[in-house]
């Protein structure tokens, strides 16, 4: 249980980096690959819909404990160190709360889930035999 609490604390610390990533995104010194990953990361975090819904036991918190920290860490590694230092300073100077309302990403995740459900339905429909 202690491991899980440490992991949750680490995730919480990483989520604080989201505003820093948003600031680094707008810096012209940030490479396009980092911008793409930052866009996906921030979009996913601000989306009102999770890739793995939280009501699914164990898997529901998997995105919060594994996927999100991996995306944040990978984004940070792609950004030049000087940009991250300046973005952190800016975030401390001007803290902002980010709202969870990115409906474009929510729509994309919803479409992904509908595609998965459709594929599963068509797969099992062909496998089902009533006799």
C-alpha cells in the first residue's frame, strides 16, 4: 500500500508540470516532436473523457498512474533544459488553473471507444452460434 501512495504522490507531482509543458509548448525553441507530444499530453489530461474509464476496476486508474506520467516524462525529455527552466520560472510567477474541458480530445477518445466497441461487436457476432 505504501508503494501505491508513493506512486500517487509522484503522479501528483508530475501533473504539476502540465502548466510548465503548456508554457514550453509556446516557446519557439521547443522542437516540433515535443510540441506534438505536449499537445497530446495536455489534450488528454484536459479531456473530460479518459481513454480507460475510471469505473473499470484496476484498469480505470491505470491511465492516471502509468499513461499520464509516461506522457509527461517523455514530453519533458524532448524539451531543451533551458526552455524547461524558464517555463518553470514562468509557471511559478504566473500560476494558472487549467480547466478540464478539451472537447476535441474528448470527441476523439469517444470515437476511439466507439470503434473498439464496433470491432468487438462485429468480431463476436461472427463467432456466435446459437446451435
